[in-house]
C-alpha cells in the first residue's frame, strides 16, 4: 500500500513512493542533454517531477498512465513542490491499490444522484420531466455520471466531480431564480442537468483523466447534443421549439467563442446558465487551491485565471 502521498510531501524530503504518470514529456537542455518532465498523481493531487540524469534510459522503462515507483528529492520551486528524480521504474498493476491514485469527490455519488433526481422530478413541464426520466433510465449513462470527472484540470477534476458540479449548479439555479420573474425554471434546471453530460464520453477516467478519441475530435458540446437528440426522439410529441431552446443552452453555455461556444447565449436562461456554471466552476477551483496550501496566505499562481488568490482566514479566527 502507498504510504506517502503528494499532498504530504515537504521541502527537502527524500521521497520513495508510487505514483501514476499523468503526463510524460521529453526535453533537451541548452547543452544537448535529455531530460524528462513528469506529472505524477495520486488521490491527494499531483506533483511535477524532473529527471535530469539517465533520462533516456529511465524513460524507456515506463509510459504515460503507468504506475511507477519514484525515488528522489523534493524541492520547493517557485512556490510549488517539485521532485528531482533519481530513479523511476514501472510497477505492475497487481501491486498497487487503484483507490490510492484516483482523486474523488468528498461527497457520496449515490447520495448526490438521488438528490439531483429528486430536484428534477419536481419539474412541472411534462416533456422535460419525460426527458429527465429517459436519462435516469439509461443505466450506463447513470453509471458513468456517478464516476466522471468535471474536467481534466480546471474545476472538479476528480472522480464524481461532474455529478458534484451538476448538483451544485442545479441547486444554484433553484436559489437564483427566485430573484427574477419570467424565467423558465424547468428549462433552466434541465439545461443545468445536461450542460456537461457529454463529458461522460469525452473523458476516460479509469486511471488518469484524459480525453477519449471522440472527446478530442468532437468535444462534449457536440456529443451531448447528439445524445439529447436521441433521447428526445424517443419521447412522443416533444415540442420542437422546446428542444431548440434546450439545445441552445447546451451549445452556448461556455459563454464566448474563445471558450468553445459555437453560439453566444441568446436567451435569458442561457445567460443565467453560463453565468452560474462559470461561478460554480471558478469557486470550486479557487477553494481547491486554497485547501491544498492551508498554511499560506496566497495560493499558487492559477494559469487559467491569470492570478493568485488571497486566502481569507476569517473562518480560522
């Protein structure tokens, strides 16, 4: 069993433990020497590792998505922990416990799914309710929803992260709609439920989170529209305009062309879905960074958001 985890590694610590290789990149120094940059993960997080000596020889012994035993020295570099690797070798899968390497939601997926279903089953629109039930009846879809991550890196990047994010978004919708009039609440709730459902097919997550071939070639927006189309076709007399409005929520929820939306939000519900989705993702990502560095006033620099974040310690006082 694994005894030392990424989150527990400290500066100048000698490290001898197992990781899953999430990324492996070859490089060449200015003097022409080969080196390796690795992203090593376990259930507590990830750590960057560099192999400077014998990089070519050691690199031939393992690949991305292999379990490896790593020996080296931990060093704090630009505010982040990094490993200088002295030796790394593949470990047979039979000798590891997979649960040590797959980060997962802190919440029970069965309980989250039950709460999500309860909320959606209270919808008044019979067509949207029928669509929700068609999704719930799809055992494979529900199995994947219980397991899928919310993203590869930015927010909810762990098992059951998609379900956690979806439930959080639907609950946010319930809270916000009471402040406005004229909102099609059922449509918005259904958009919240389905806005990222294509991620169950976009990602592979049996080991490290990575993209499937279809995920790389199509992306979850296209994949979920195709899936929703098929579900709608199985429902008698589903209104064409309602289907159009629902699919608009899906294709516009990224909010901007540069973020992958083929269309900008053009209904009130679409604007709300994008805004609340963006809010939930950002808050989770920022809080997750703060949780990883409880002793620091500032988080590490967040590349996606272009800044570090100050950790409010009011709750500790």
